[in-house]
C-alpha cells in the first residue's frame, strides 16, 4: 500500500485550493474591478457592434481565425506534453534515479513519483479539454460572422442588430475564458513540477504563480493601456463602466 507523507498531502491540497480559489476570486473580482477579463469583454462587445455596422466581415473572420489557430497550437502541444508524461511513466525507475541526483530533492518512493506524474497527466487532460472547447467556440463565432446582419439589409431592425452583437460577443467572450483557463493550467503545472523536488517548494511555487497571474490580470501595463482605450482607470469600476 502506498504511503504518502503528510507534508505532501498538505502541499497538494494547498496547490489545488490556491488554484481553485484564485479562479473563483478572479471571476468575482472582475465584476467589481477592472481586469484583463473585464476590459476584453467590453472590447469584444464593441467589436461585434462594429461587425453589424458593415457589410464586409472578411477581416473579422481572419482575426478570429488567427486566434483559433493559436488555441489549436496549444491543444496540439498539450497532446505532445501528455505523450511525454506517459513516456516518463513507462520508465519510472529511470526518472526516479534522475530525481535522486538533483540536489536538495527529498527522498520519495517510486509509487509517490508515479502518483505525481499522474497528476501532471490529469492537468494536461484538463488543459486539452479547455483548449479544444475554446477552438469549437471560436468556430461558432466564425459561423456567427458569416450570418451577421449587415447595414445593407433593410429588413433587419436596430434592435435585432444590438441583440445579435451582444450574443455574439458573449460567445466570443466564453471562448476567450476557456482559452484563459487552459493557459492558467500551464502556469500551474509549472508550479506542480516543483513538487518533485520538495513539497515546500510546491507551496512556494503556487504562491508565486498566483502572484504573477494577479499582477498581469490587475496591475499590468497592458491592462492600463487597454483601459485607456475606454477612458477607464485601474481599480474598482465606476458608475457607468461596463
């Protein structure tokens, strides 16, 4: 029977808690504070509003296609990473010997190393599902662009155009969120790798990853630049801000 040290259990629970906790925190905070997610949602609404005000949507379809190809690249890369993890699982003994040669690495059984490798595989499977779902949703956006009501169609009312742009922006925003979740899994799997060295390092790495994500989401220079396009200021949303 596999015996898992208490410190490893605590470190893993901390890792999962801080990942899930940050996801919940970011989703709720975006409703009251400006962030990359909130400003991108605003810009996507304006983009779809501009779509229904013109007849030619070729450029818009090309932009969506570029993003879709990027997400597809990550989905394909995830499969390669997963294949590499499974290869290491097949040669678990050799991998353990390599770990033993790394300075400051704690002693761990073959079974525990195999369990940790299974965790990486699980994270990669999660990321793959997120990326592929994002790809499908970007495909839905392409379909919406193909049937978007244009200004030359007199039978389409202004209310219908507004409703279309809002719903299309929602689909585009959902695709962006799924892409973001997949990227976030990549960030956290890098922290997870430190567990092979020490559970203490996993705890510290998890905190560092969350700090990096928070800074980029709420304190980055690119956020200030994006907010400036709408005359918004970083921090809490003011009355009238989307």
